[in-house]
C-alpha cells in the first residue's frame, strides 16, 4: 500500500477545486547558503548511467503537486521547486548514484521565478549531455484556477497588488514558450485528483514505454475546443444524424449511427486519407522525440459524427501499433 492509499478518505476524495494543492504550498525554499559540489562544468557522465528526467511545470493550481506525488508513488525521485539552474547538477548527481536514482522528476514553477530565466540554458545543457527528458505541462481554465485559489483563500504567487486573474495572466505569459515545447499537456479543468493520477499512471506506469501514445477525443464545438489538443478534426462536413428521428436518441457508438455516418459521400475517403496523414505526422513526432499526441475530433454536439469517427480512427491507429486511448468528452451532455 502506497502512502497515498494510506491517506484518510476525505483527503483522497478531493474535489477539482481542492486539487490545486500546489496553491497552498507557496513558501519558497531557502535560496541562500546552498552548497553543491560538482566535478566541473565540462564533466561527462557515461551514457548508460544517465537517469531519465521528467520536468513537471504548468499553472499554479493546476495540479503540479498531484502529478509529482503520482510519479513519486511510481518510484521516481521527485524534487519540488528546484531552481532550473540546478537541474543539470541534479542529473549529474543521479548519474553518480550507480543506478540507485534512475528516474528523476523535477517540479519547476513560478515560486522559483528568480531562477526561471535560467531554464532555457539548463535545457540546452541537458541536450548537449544527451539527457533524455520529457516535459509535462499542467493546464487549467481561468475559471477553474480562480475557484481553486478562492477555495483555499490564498493569493496567486504573481498577482501582487492586483487580482487573481492578473496573476494568472502573468503566469500564462511567462510559461507560454514552455507550454508550446511540452511533450504532454494535461488540462485539469474538469478533472479530480483520481482522474489526474489515472492520466499520469497511464503515461508513466508501464515499464516499457511505447514509441508514441495517442489520445483520440471526441468533442462538440458548441462546448468549446479542447485546450490540450495537438490536432483538431472537424466532421461537420458530413450530414448530422441528429436530424434523423430514429437515430437522434443514439450516439456514435451505435452501429446504425456509425453506418449512417460512414455511408455518407466522402466519409470513408476522409478516414483513409487522414489516417495516412497521421502516419506522416507520427513519424515526425517520433523523430522529434514527442511521445504523446491528442487528436480532437469535433462535430456540433459531440454525440454522433465525432464519436463514430473517433472510434474508427482509434482502431486504425491501434492497428498501426500506436497505443491509443479514446475519450468522449461531451457525449451525454445534452
């Protein structure tokens, strides 16, 4: 039983508002007097001993601490709020551990904002050393973040004399480039603690990591675009089964609805050609070291066309050896 499982039920069943556990942890570590011994800037480490590295970042209140605790439960060595300038040193120390520290996760956030400008330099240093690294970015909507900060009655670390939304805007601007370069973006706006942990487990629990993992998500345009989508597909060019009375009550999971969708002119051809396009994109992602992709498939309400297409597309990807998860975000909202 892990430490997480030993926690009282009230702690483990927190609401999404309470998931912003990093909201309540605003105290910065002591920045003076730290002494780190290194072997010099040009020290090299045998490639076989270099540990895996995951950088966890994202919006304050989006669940960074929950993500970090999940990796800790999976056996990762987790360092919270480490100044970015010290990340290469931490990797080097892990390499000297003779395999005792094989996987390191570092939480980087605006609490260390005095050091945040050093992040790009540190990442470049890691690249020159041949360190394999991944970046997980925790995202959330402004409304969800405001609710979480208000629920714990704490200020945003960047709001100063302004409002919470001012701090959120400043943080988004500060993290914009890092979010764009992230390997995995998780939107926690509508997730509770258990759902976030399940997403982290799905990505990091396996001993043998596949080359590429895909999430195919159906959605309704009238409910808004998924903020964590890498690719967006619009299926509104096909007739809507909503206007067929006998099909309206059902979803795209129904065989008759799916048959109706893919018997329309251009539907099968679109699926064939888009699958071929994804093969090219997937190959490029692998070359660039990107291991996670979210494909959002939309229609008007997220009930018929997008659901049927998501299921077909996920089956095609799985047949090509891509580990695929299907999520129907808006099915059942009507």
